[in-house]
């Protein structure tokens, strides 16, 4: 079985230490995710690729306990659906990135906890490939 | 040129199989016209808000093809506030003397969905399950509770107030009181929010008739003056729905900006307000919006809710008609439903849910995707 990323250009893959692919404005320095062609702060169109930190702290979180409306959602639905965590992880000096969390237990998740990037299975596509996506998990 | 509201009308909110959104819009307009004691042919211009209905101005087929300028607006959950703002501006600018703002919608059950690309988000954002408004509300209140010490039972108390007030409102969608225990025991959708802490998309319509303030007494003995109406969108750094990322820098949300602008425009402060309508997409949103609109400091909600401050007979009644939690959210109509309730309260015509003490000043606030807020301030 081959693993394919859920979308091209959002994280480095395959990789032992995958990173999210963002962009940085060469004029004002703001970092965005995903890559965008123009700056949301100063409207410059001079953006360069910027690989984001793999570790940060949980800034906000919730759980997703029902299958999101489909479309656009194309992951497991119905009985196959498993609740997952969602949150923003603050990457120092860069941004707060919205992400799936490997942990969905409210008793385990807490604001400020150390998190790290992982790539996890998301679904199996029509060709039998394992589609993978980025997520953050509690670190150490 | 000041603006007055001389008539309000509502088609009940809920589910109405076989009744179209346009039908509901026509009912709301007819009721508003009757309330103002004017005829459709007297109306010089109109703005209509809807999400589901491409051309809500087609309502003229049911009312009369009078050829007036009739403009449709859609602006997310702030659609009705936008229709009202544009209608008021048309009078303030002196273009016309008498007009109408109407909102109507008819949604399917279940959480709202859309193509993420229409919100400047990439397709994968939706495919991976991030394009869900409810989880934003879960994250925002969960963080707020962490930062300011709000408890989950407070959310249940706020939701229970919504259902209790809805039970007093013949036009509400949900008219059955629910206990705090039942609300807490319903399935968690997005922690800490349970099913009964959320409103539902539904159906309904609302309309208001507006005129130049100096003409108002020709139509009614009880004009309600529209002292301010504002719309604002998010600034960089605000924590808003459908954001794949946020910058490190932080800014207040669009509601704070719309609220401050409205207070300035009206020359009225939060301490002068007697009755309030807030966007309670979920119970947490009402808690946050109390502070974002200046009605209490962050964190004070825990004690104020416990003391009953926001009940109909409390210090500052909030969502006296049951809010979105009891009325649901037909997007195009929701903000005009808020105005309808404030007008009834200020006229002393709110029946069983009338706020005591002759309230003089009312306030409404809408918030929705992708970070748009609308505020209005009304007074006798």
C-alpha cells in the first residue's frame, strides 16, 4: 500500500521529520499556512516558501464528535467515524496553525501543553492508497 | 437625517414544509406594513437579505410590481444587519423617505456547509473536516473558559434561559423548556458544547419598515429610533471562523469593532442599554458576546449568569425572545428577528416576556462566518 498526502504542497512527504509548508512575506515577515501568493498584512506579492516548526504549544482546542458535512469532508463517515481533536498549536515566533489532534480526550488535552507534528492515516482512496494527513500529538 | 422604525413583522421561525422562503418573506412584509399602517405601494425602496434564495426581491410578485429599487444582499450571518444598515443609510442620505428591510431563509437541517474555496480556504481544508463552524465555536469558548474561569454549568444555564424565554414566544422554533441537566447530558458535539447548547439552521422571515425620523409621528405614536447600525469585518489577528492559521499578533474580534463604532455613532454607552439581543449561535457565544459588546468584563459572566442578571426580570435582560437557541437561524432573517423583538420590548408590547421598567434603549448584535459582525442600537 502506498501512502499519499491528503494534498500536495502542505507538508513535506515522504519524510522522517515532516514539516508544514508555509510562506513568509519578504516585505513584512509574516508567516502564513498554507502557502499564499500575497500577504494578508501588507498586501505584498513577494512571498517565499517557509517550512514551519515541528513543535509548539496547544493554544486552543475542541473535539469533533460528529462527522463533518460531506462534501466537502471526505474522511470516514457513519459507523466508521471516530471523534478526533482539533486545535490551534502556537509555533514560536511563527503562527498558530489549525490542526487535527491525535488526542480527543478532554481530560488529556490542555491549553499550553507541548505538541509535535506527526503524519497520520486519514482514509483509503479508491485506488487502495492510504491517504495521510498532518496532525499534532502531545509531545513527551 | 435620523431614521425611525415604524413597523415590524415576522413570519414564525421553525420548519414549514411546503411554504417557500419567498412566501414567508411576503408574510413578514405584510405584517410589517400593517403594523406601520402603510401600503406596499407607499414603499419607495427595499433591501432583502437571504442565503438560500437567489433573488429575494422576487417577493414583489406576491406584493405588487411597483418598480421600486429593490436590492438583495448576502453577508453571512450578518446579512440582516447589512440589509438594515443599507436601508437606514438610504434614508440618512436623503435618497428616499420610506422603505423596508426584509430577511428570509429556508435551510435544510444540520450544520451549515459550503465549498471552502468560496471562503478563500483551500479544498483540503474541507476534505480533512476543518470546514465546520461548530468546532470554531467549541474552540473559542473552550479557550475563553480556560482564560477567564467560566464553567460548563454556566453554558447550560445560558442555554436553559434561551429555551425558557422561547417557551414564552409564540413565534419561536423551540418552545419547550429544557433543564440544565438535560442540556449537559445531551451529546457533546464539540467540547465543551453539547447538542442543546447550539442553535439550528431553520426557516423564517422578518421585516421592518423605516422612515425619516421627522416623519415618524405621522405613522405611529410609538416610533423606535435607529440610533446606530454598523457592520465590521475581521482584522488580522482576530480569532475567527474558517482560519487555517492565525498570526501570533492578536486583535479584538469584529464584534468589538462593530460595537464600539455603534456606541460612538449613537452617543450611547453599554451602561445606558436596557434590553439586549446577542448572537447565541451557541451558549458560549452569548457568554463571550456579553463582554465583546461591553456589557461586562471578561470572566464576570460566571457570577452574573448565576445571579440571573440576564433573565427577563434581571439587571440586563438578554435574548428575551429565546435568541437563536430557541428561534434557530434562518440567516437572512435572524438579525431582523432581533430588531423585531427589541421594537416590541421598547414599545411595551412583548406580552408575557415584557421586560419590566419601561426599557428605553435596546441593542442587537450578529456574528458569523467568515468574521463579520453587525450591531444596532435602538431607542424610544
